[in-house]
C-alpha cells in the first residue's frame, strides 16, 4: 500500500492528470485543488472529465456545427 498523496492537475486544454503531491508541477499544468489518495483523485477525474477531447477541439467542433 502506498502512502503517496496525489493531486489532480489541469492544463489549458482542460486535460487532467494525477501528480504526486509536493512534487514540482510540470510546465503548463496547474493544480485543480483536488488532493488525496490515487483512487480518490481517479474517482474525481472520472466525475469531472467527461469529455476527453481537448478544449480547442471542442471549440472548433462547436464552431463548425454552429456554422
């Protein structure tokens, strides 16, 4: 059993990633504010990240659809 705590990161494309708490964040990513066990963070990501497409693709597809 691991004692590592994690945090959920998000980037400008609204993609999520788990990252060990206390480790320097990678460039282009910021903390979303959720911290906990790996499973707690995975459950959170499963709840909030329902559209896996990058934000720019979502916007482009919406613009194409709306004409």
